[in-house]
C-alpha cells in the first residue's frame, strides 16, 4: 500500500487519443517528494532541452501534492508544469481549490499530457473511467463558464474542472488555467494547454487517500489549526494575523510588487 499518494499517473497522448494508467516508482517520491519535485524530474527525463513550448513533444503535467486530499490545512494545491512559451524554460504554476484532492480521490497523482489533439477536446476522469470527449461546443467559452457547462453536460455537479478560455485557445502567452475561484496564471501555461487542443480536465473521485499513522497525523493537523486560531486572536506584534495575510494581494504588501509579478 502507498501512503499519501495513489501510486498511479494518467498518461494521455492527445495525438493518438491514447490513455494509459501507469504505476509510479516509490523511490521518486522518496527523492523528489510531491507534485513540483516529481514534475521537474519527469520533464528533466523526458523533455529534451531543444523542445519548444508549442512542440508536440512538450509535456503538460497536472499534479497533486503528497498532502492533497488529507486533512492537512491548506494542502490543496494543483501544480501545473510545462515548458513556458514566455521563457522557453521549465515553468510551473499553482492553483488552489479542490481539483487536486479530487484527482487523488479518483486514484491518480498526476495527469501527463503529450502530443496535440487535431480537434478541441476535454478529458473526463470519473474514478477508473477516463475518456477524451469532444469540446467543439465549448470553443470560445470562458474558463469558468466552461466548467459550469461541463458539469451540466456530465450531470455531475461535484466534478472539479480546470479549463482555459479564449486566450488559451489562441495561445496568448499569458493565458491562465481557471478552476473554481483559483487559477494557474504564471508562465503562459494556459497557452500550452490551448496549443495541445485541450479545453478542460474534469475529475470526480470517490476513493480514499491512505495515511500510515492516521491518529498521529490528525493530532498534528489539529495542532496546526489551534496555532492558527491562537495567532488570529493574539497576533505577534508587528506581524499581520495569519488569516489576514493569505493570498497573493496580501503578499504584495510585504514583498516588492515588481518582484512578485515579473519574476515567474
């Protein structure tokens, strides 16, 4: 049994319309930990340095971190990694919401896309049933609107959907990927998603994430929650309360805005 991870990735070849469920090596988790580290390892191993962002050989990886889907506070990030059209180097962006935990509940740690679809499509992951579906009727729709339309089409209101809008479809270099009330906005990764002909990824999962020592883990999670509550009631002098300091706009109060917006 694998703990805090499912031990499986989805490999999607959009050029061929092929879907594979691939077991992962637990040693990679030991060496590179969660979503960002193992994403970087995959790109290092499989994407040669001469590959351009809009090449079929570029990978687009959606990953959940090790603690996604567990009771750990704030551990819900989806990490998206690829070669950026802005820098022609590896880039990553993160988004919050429930997409990454839902992916874990469906039984996967990552979805790895390669190739390009000849037509606009979206991926539907429903536990162990995975299919590539036509998205021509969603062309030109915004990312958030696309999510709502897909949930209606699937008759699955609890599905989590990450989608691009018109900017992504047209490979605009700063296009984002939208999901719920969050987005992956750095590096132009929405443009890579559009170049691959991928409009959205919808996921619904009803499985579990296993913890090796659940009682001890929950105790630690509760300690973190108690600390957050305590600091909210009695903030450190000169430091904003924790809950008042969450999110990128609040970070800009502390860090130089130019660094925050131009260095990713």
